[in-house]
C-alpha cells in the first residue's frame, strides 16, 4: 500500500467534488459526477458517490488505482 498524500485545506470542510479537483484526481469540477459514477471512491473506508459529501480534518479518501489521501485542515 502506498503512502497517503496529505491534502491541506484552509476551511473547516471541503466537499468530495472540490477535494477530487484539489487533489488532481480530476481536471475540472464538471468531471465530478461522471467520475463518481464510473469509479469507486471510499471515504473513511466506506463507498461514497455523493459529490457534496463534506470532508473534514483527518478524513481519508481512497480512489483505487489513483491513490490515498488525508484531509488536513488548518482551520481553527
């Protein structure tokens, strides 16, 4: 298993759709709905396909064949 990439945000949360773009998993926000319908995405070990799912500090996102990511929030 490869090391998880830490993706830093400066807000309390980020949506799954925004996160996939920030992590360079997809090229544009318009690809989110298609990507989630065609690929498995796991948030904290559970299958997730809602682009509006809120991700918070320490949540993990895994995209098989792409990578594993951890949300790091600097928001206080």
